[in-house]
């Protein structure tokens, strides 16, 4: 089992909050953001985690080190800003322990209480992979996942600006090795816009459990006050 955490974003929405500290090291109720994610991966049996780093990579490397919570930490430091898809491709091609094993990929600013072990059980050997579908009360600022009764993804619906609940892309993915065939030849690309629309067989692991993206100041503040 491989695991990649995207930890290299510029965090522009957080402004001065992340001027000198990467999002992965922000404190959430006495614990680094990264540690919340590492704990879930460790509980799953993961022993090595690749941090796809870029912005403030040296700070991250200095503070986290080569081992954290009993997990070996590997750094895939981008030679340039690669985008979400390019960062996953770079880390997967060069740093994951076993290219044939399923690979978790997590956005580094996501707190999710979804059960990763059940998500792994949901992965079909013949599928390309799974997207976490996170239920939110207000999906107006997100794209919504449209899936059938078998949880097979039909399409990504664009933001409608309507305040209503919906399952959104939860920023946590589990890919089979065949998923790599959808990566474009270029180095810089987005997983959301340049890859997912072309993938033929993606499933949605729909979760109604608490989820938050801490990438905006108000959401970060909520997490610091309320996350458990």
C-alpha cells in the first residue's frame, strides 16, 4: 500500500497564515495537520508515506524529518510547480515503494473522518480507482459528484452556486496502478481538470462523516475550534 500526501501548494487563500509555514504543519487542536492524516494512514497499515513537497519544502523537511509517528517519510520535492496531477505523477513514478500496489493520494489540507479501511475494501481490482465523495451541507462553492446506484462516477457537475447539500470531491483518492495510463505526457497538469474527465472507470466512496478543507481562513478557524 502506497500513500502520497500533496504538501507543496502555495496556500494563497490563507495569505499571511502560511507565509513561513506549510499548511501541513498548521496546528489543529494541538496536532499538526499532517499528523491527523498520518495517523489514519498508519491505522491502515501503511509504513511509508511520500510527501509531494514544493513551496516551503525545506521547512517541511526540517520539521518533519525522515520518520514521523513511526512512519518512514519520503520527500518528492518538485523541480518546479507541477500542479496536483503533475505532483502525484512525479511522486508515484519516482518515490513510491511499489508501483503495482494501490496508492492513496491525499490533498494536504483535508481533514476527513471517513474510514480508510472501508474505502480500501470498496476498491475493485478491475476499476481505475476511487474518489472520496464527502457530503457537505452547502455545495454551492464546490463541484458535485454525479454517480449511479452502484457508486460509479458518471460526471463531475460544475459549481451551481446554489446552497444545497451534495457529495463533493473530497480530495482523497485511492488508485489502482492502471490509473497511471491516464497521466498526460507533460510534467505540469491538474488531476481534477486534466485527468479525471478522461478516466473511464472511477467509483465514489460516499461518506456522510465530518470533512473539512482547511484551505481558507474561516474553514481553518472552524477546524481549530471544532475538529475531533
